[in-house]
């Protein structure tokens, strides 16, 4: 369905090269982890608040800049925000990435000029699947903290380079998921004789006491998208309160709800949310993709 393109943030207007660059950066960045501290033998791993900024080039021409922000986590994954800067435009997307990254083969060392001066970096090589294609990656990594200063990527006869131009590392020795992670709300939309299932799932504890939430439409091939929310129930932080209240019939009876609106910054798709103000439960949300609307009603909620 066309409206799901914007919701999945598949970034159809961004070149394949830059999408590949973004995926590889996230894979490498998620592996920045696990330094054994000699004093107490505790392990540190990268923590939310970590940021990295890369310049992406091909054939000596700069294609754009990528910022990677670790903004949340659960026990097994990080929630990462990507910011792509091309000319005067900025595109933001969210991605979940496993902690620990991907297996690599260490093939040597090389001394390079970096933003932190000359460094002897470990060369790590691996392959990465991107949109059904296999990219060959050579990363130049500081072995003391796992920070990748440079990546060389080869795919379909193309070669690109990513150079670290800024970063801030945050570390943690322990993390325990909040009880909010895993909270799930099930929805159903009935349209033209079809029943479409959807879920809103809290998937991450985020910085500033916020949450990462996933809107899951995979039950019928619609993909997923992620938002940041002040509540595990899933209202996007960028949604706007439209004022007033109305009563709707829900699984909990007739409920007075507020109307909120979110507009997708990429394709203009609008989402309307009907929310009970005290519990923050979204009893109904509507996807408006200009030619039609899909109405999803809550059918089941987490205990």
C-alpha cells in the first residue's frame, strides 16, 4: 500500500548509495562496545547519548553527511536515529540494530590521519546484506574503544568512503529494561471486506525519559516504522493536539478522547490519534493518505 512507503521511512528519494552507507554505518556503530576495565573487570558498552558524524564520498566527490545518534535501547538492541544532510535538506530515520554488531575478520593494522591525530587502527573486514545485495566492507577501527574512523564499501562495482568527522561516546556498565519495553497494543482495520491487523509496541527505553515505539503493519506486508514518544502507549512526540474532546465506542466502552495529528515530513501522510488523556492509550488511529483513510481500532492492550 502506497501510504506505507512514508511510514516505513524507506527513503525512496534517497540514492541507493547513501542508503547503503547509512546501513553500514549503523552496523559498525552498534559494534562500538565492550571494553574490559582492568581495575574491576567490568564491561562497558556504548550507551544512549553516543553520536557519530560521517562524511560520505565516492570518486573524490562528497555525497552527503550522516549523523548516527544512539537514542534508546532494550536488552538486545539499540534504537538509532539517522540524520542525513544533503545540501540544505535533512532527512531523519530510525533503525533498530543488534548490540555487538556483526562478525568481522581482522586483517591487519594501518596508521591513518584522523580527527584525533595519527592513529594505528585495526583493519576489520566483513560483508553486509543491504536491500538483497552484498556489500564488502573494510573498516578502520580504534581497538581500544571500537570506534570506526573510516570505512571503505564496495558494491556492484561502486566504491565509497566514509570518514568520521565528529563524535561523542557515552558508556554504561549495566542496563535493565524498564517494564514498559514490550508493552503491546493490537489494532484492527476493516476495509473493503479485508481485515488489516496492526500493533503498537514499546521497543526501547530512550534518553530524556522517552520511549521508542514501533508501529507494526507486517501482518499484511505493510512494514514497520518507529517513533519517539513520551509514553509507552505510542503517541509520537511530534504529534499536535488539535483541541477538544469527543466520545467514541471502544473495547472499554464509551470513552472521551482527545484528537491529535501527526504529519509525515517526507510524504505528507497524516495520522490522527484518538487518545484517553489520563492513560495515554490510543483507542483509535486513522491513516489519511489523501485518497482514502484507514481506521484502526484497539482490540487488545497490554496488562
